[in-house]
């Protein structure tokens, strides 16, 4: 991870730990099991296409088990994304390896938007920083909370 991405990730992690204890789950966040332990391409294809936003992470949105998973949860939270599916790969070794094979991406977390693989923490952080995430969410019909925040600041 480059220096600026690393600093931004560290800042997000510090912010996340201080924000409202463990109450990271929005009204629509679904931390779900792996669905039977299957890491097959067909099963994973169904999982990533089931919801507009899908995250495979270590732990749950309420209790991420690694800093990178926590950063992804915090980025989504910053944008007000409250309706997404989260799959804990630590619960199922077949799911953990299967999703890496499915995406041809060696690390967790992994983020999917509208059934398409976006990337991991570093990619999502970069998209957040350069404004691309706001645009991608807009394509899904999800209005980023940061758009509203920017408008509020501009009107002051």
C-alpha cells in the first residue's frame, strides 16, 4: 500500500474505533453465514449477484477481524451505505478460498458492486478518495451521504 493510501487507511481505522462503539450495522446491513460452506463458482456467483453491494470480509461489520476489513466497513459507513450483504470468510475455509479463486484476487476483503468485482480495501479507499465511489454508488441508485455533506458545507 502506498504511503498516502496507508495514512488514509490508518486514519479511517482510528476514526472507526472511536465511533459509537460497535454499532456499525446500519438498518440494512446483513451479516450472513456462508450459506452451507460451498466455495463453488455457481454458489459464489449467486452470492455476489444477490445484492447490489456485497462484501467478503474477515469478521462481521460489527466486529471486523482485520484492519483492512474494518476500513472497508468504515468507507461504506462514511458513504451511508446501509443495505449490503457481508460474508464472514473466517466462518468457512471453503468460502475463503473459493472467493479468492472466483475473483482471481488473493486477499480479503473483497467488494462487489452489482455483481461485479471492484477490489479490496486499497481499491475501495482509492475510489473513495478520488470520488469514483460516489459515482459507482449512484449507478446502483445509492446516494452517497458524502454528496449531501458536501452540499451542506457549500451552503454555509
